[in-house]
C-alpha cells in the first residue's frame, strides 16, 4: 500500500500521524478532540464578547476578533483530519492533501500578518497616542485586515500550484499528521529545485517580514516606555502588550523551529513544534488575552450575565 508503480502518479497519500501504536489512538483522539472543542468555544466567546460590548469596539479588539476567527478556521483545517486518522482512516486523496496544505499556509500566514498588524496598533497607541484615533480609523483597520487575509492566500496559492507540478511516483507515505510542504517535497521523484528557490526567496520574505515588523514595533515601544517617568505609567504601557508578546513568542518560536531549517533535516521530531503553532497556540490565545486583559474579562462577564438572565425564567 505504501508503494505504487514507478510509472504511475499517486492518487492518495497515507498520513502516518503522531503514533503507529494502536493503543495510542484512543487517548490521542480524546486529547485532540478536547483541545479542538476548547479552541472553538474559547475563540467564539472572544468574538461574541467583543461584538456585543460597546466598550470593546476599538481597533485592538477588532483585530483580535479576526485573529480568533482565523484561529477557528486554522484549527479546523488540521484537527478534524487528525481525528479521522486516529479512527483508522489514514488515507487522504491527492486533491484533499493539496487543499489542506493550501489552507494551512493561507490561514497560518494570515495569523502571522494579523499579529504584525496588532503590534503596529500597539505601537501607534503608545508612541503616538494623540493621533491614534485618526491613524487607526475604521477604513485603515479594514484595509489592514483585508491585506492580512489576501496576501497569505496568494502566497499559499503559489506554493500549492508549484507543488502540483511535481511528480509523485514512488512512496505515498507522509511521515506527518498533516499535508505539509517539506514532507511532500521529500516524496517527489521529480526535481524540486524551483520549489526550494521559491521557498527560500518568497517564502522567507512572507514568513520573516511580519516578524520583523513586530520586532521593530516593540523596539520603538520599548524606547517610548523607558522615557515614561512614572513606574505606574510604564507598567500600564507594558500591560497592554504582555498578552500579544506571549502569543507572538509561542507562535513564531514554533514556526521558526520548523521552517527555518534545510529541507533535508526535516524529520518527525518537528511534529511537536507543528502541533504548537497549528493547535496549541490557537487553543491558548483566548486564555492569554482574557486572563491578562481587564476589559476583555469584563466583556466576557457581561456576555455570561446576559446569557444567564435569558436562561432564567421570569
């Protein structure tokens, strides 16, 4: 099953998943189903709290609501397929594999761009507070979100189309739990030179540019905060950035570990880092933002209060 005729093309792939041991499948299914449900419920609560509370109608929460929506879509691209593999269906069609890879890269890079936009928002709020309302106006916010969503889809389309030009005629076993670019290119029996050049050039730019924007924004924020005379003022400024910095560290740390390495060194050891940015990061984001944000916690309490009052008979 793992080998097909040398002259034919592959019509489906086999995702080996996280473990080949039968006794591991049920615990893994329960673990990732639980994580998936927590991710969906947590991010939905963030979106509902933001859109139902007038006090949260600011650019920062506008971007956060789109980040939560993207996280829901991102995790849905990965986890349901994982759950199916735990229930013995480890095969995925060629078209299904390329479709999953397209949305993984599109939504993952949308997350990356939105994190950069949120860093820029914090930079304007702290370094140029008197012009914040005019700079981060509604039109600007919508354009930033539109750019953050459209550019990653173009980036993903380029890599998906290039991958579709490769020939798969030997092994169809993917040593991963999802359809990722590196393990798929390893299976190709045709030249991957063009793909690797595009990954190194265009791919690196799309991956690293948002991170550089975040780094530059926080360097400017740090310089501005250090000029604040009072300790209370410094704490207040840093408190508005703490949650975002935590999410950025978790997300980019795992992504750089996986993708900023040669294709030849890619191995099963990268599975944990992939889980961090595809599943764990999306699950933890609602907790990170709500636990360290008084306004968002208040918005969630209001949302729960409205639900309780509607559920209580008069």
